[in-house]
């Protein structure tokens, strides 16, 4: 059976390069061969040196590879621990991250807490205007983490990825990681969650008979509900608290099910509940997808019914 690493080479997915130090550093950290402070120190040093020297190109290349490495590692890291390894909190609260994702979240959180490197003492106007230097910050804003996330999200089922169990599992892991990143306020990836919910619950999916490998509609639904479900389970009521419509006379907030952007209206929230309830009863879906849909509907109903 192929692994995600093997599939990534075949499908040319976004991931860290072995030509840079970050892949080996993060891999060693994830298997406890190096501790968190050592890993962070070794990651930060080359990036800080490039940044403070005014080398925008090298800084950018290093940051792209670092974030790709962390996001790719998230994709490969199971969102849940084996049943016999779950801590008590995870049994009571399914939103608890696995030990692996917890380690990765700690790494990202620690990187964000690092002091920003000194701004270059000598820098020309063209370099100063480069997006790497435009706000004078690096770690405190997780410089270009957002753009790197958008790139790796292109490797989604039906786009850069297929619908094999392994690919769906990786997509689920990645969305779980981004939901935890958002919940912990390390970075705001909330728009990703809303996009996944809209794709799973608002779009119509059809059988694909034209590709090399035919894909049934139920298979697509499984992939998209798996990702959307991670956001519902992990963020829960916070989705509404952060992104729910907040009407005011001045704002004139758009309402309705089809409100644009990352607005969550009451109508949209109700539609999501109804769709999840419907999916939980579809006998042609696998039991895991149906249970996830039922769990998601129950969580959303805590806010609006």
C-alpha cells in the first residue's frame, strides 16, 4: 500500500524539500530525537540571518519551505491517537488534538513567540518594499504562513489530489491542524473552514465518469464532509462566535443562505444543520461519514436550531 510520501512524489504535492534543513529538523522533532528548544533554535537561525542581511529572496525561499514542511507534516500526522493511547481528555472531548498534532502545534506556537530579527541596517528601497519586509515583522506574524497554506490547499481532493482513503485521511488531518491553529489563535485560518463547510454542504456533487478513475458522488461527499467536520468538531460554537453575522445599521450586513465571503448568516447555519442531518441518514454513505455528519449537526444546533 502506498504512503502519502509516495503519493506526493507521484502527484507533485506541495511539501518541504530535502535540500533545505527543515524537513529533517521537523522529522527528528516529531519522533522525539530532538527537543522543542533545539528544533526552534535551528529553524530560526538561518531565517533570521537571511532576513537581517537584507536577502529578501533567500528569506522568502526559506519561509516557503519551512511552512510547507510543517503543513505537510500535519497532513501525515493522524488527528486522533489510537484508542489505547488516548488521554482521558480526548475520550471526553473529540476536539482534543492527537499527541502528534499537539507537538506540531507547539512548534508553530513557539516559532510565533520568537523575537522578530533585527531589520537590515542597510537596505535599498526596492528590497524595503518587498513583501517580506513591508511590515518589519517575521515570526510574530508568521510571515507568509497564510500564502503557503493557500498553496498547499490546492492539493485537495478533486484538484491536486484524488479520493483514495489515504488522501482523504491526509486532507482530514490537515484541516484538523488548521482548525486547531485557528482555535488556539496561532493564526486565523477561519476562512478555510467556512470554505470547506460551503463546499461540503452547499455545493452539489456528481459522479465523475470522465476521469481516469471514476468517482462516485458519495465518495466525494465523504472527502468533503470529513474536512468540514473537523472544523465543526474542533471549533464548535466558536465558529459562530467569530464568524457569525453581526448586523448593524452602519454595516448593513448581507444576509441569506448565499451571503458572500466568510459571513455565516443564521440562514446559512440552519442550512448546514439541515444538510448534515440529511447526510447522517443517507444509507449509501459509509458509517463514519454518517456519524460525523450527525455529530456536526448536534454541535451546530447548540447555537441555532
